[in-house]
């Protein structure tokens, strides 16, 4: 629904295609956040825990790509605004939350990619990765809710509420089974 609402927004009429692509990349990232916690704890019906974890990795890579396209597209259309956001000098509060979420996405991805090289104990790694996930969800939801843009208000509220609910469900089931390395 958020994609349909955004596609029909009159605010897109005067926007460059790059800006529109950047906006839809942001919506895609928010939508991917809905399934990430559900995949991480293996509670999506029809998927084994192992399949869920593999999908979690691929969706995580898609989330990183969405963030890169989102920020790069905004950079192309307005470099000064992106620089101000990255330096936390932007007059808009949604920028701060977006930048915090962006860095948490990158940190989480680097932590996942370097899991073996870092030689962290599994519980330490899980807590760090899950903690970054909480920052990602909180930052992204606040970022999205503060933006007055092409995403229709109700579909955005519902999607954000579902993302928060899925994350809360993951935290509530923190005693989920684990996959032991061979």
C-alpha cells in the first residue's frame, strides 16, 4: 500500500526521476524492515530456521542497497542537504534520525560480514547485531513518520506500526532456537 500511495502522490509531479527513485528506495527499505526480525527469529510460516536466516542475510543486503540508493539519489538531487544531514547540521529533525539509522544499517552489515573475523562470542555478536537492529528500526520509523512527503499518512503509519510490532515480537521471543556452526 505505501508504494501505491506514494506512486499516486501529487507531490511527485515536479520531481526528478532520481529523486523519485530515492524516495521509493526509502519506502523499500522500510518495507524490508518488516520481514527482517521475523526472518531472524524464524517465525515466518513455511520457512525453516536455516532458510529464514539465509533469507535474512539476503534481505539485509537488499536493505543496505536500498539505503545506498536512497542516499545517493538524494545526493544527486541536493548535495548540500545530504552534507548537512551527514554532518548533523540539517534544520530538519527527520534527517538526524535517517542518518542514525543509516549508520546503524552499515554497522550491522559490517558486523554480519565480519562475524568470523571478529571472533566474537555468539551471544556477544547476537546482542550487538540485535541492538543495532533496534536502532535501525527506531531511527527509520521516526525518520519516516517525521517526513511530510509522498508516502500517504495512513499507509505509512500502518507500515511503521507493523515494523515496530515485528521487532517487538522478535524481542519477546528472544529465547528462539539457534543454528550451531558445524
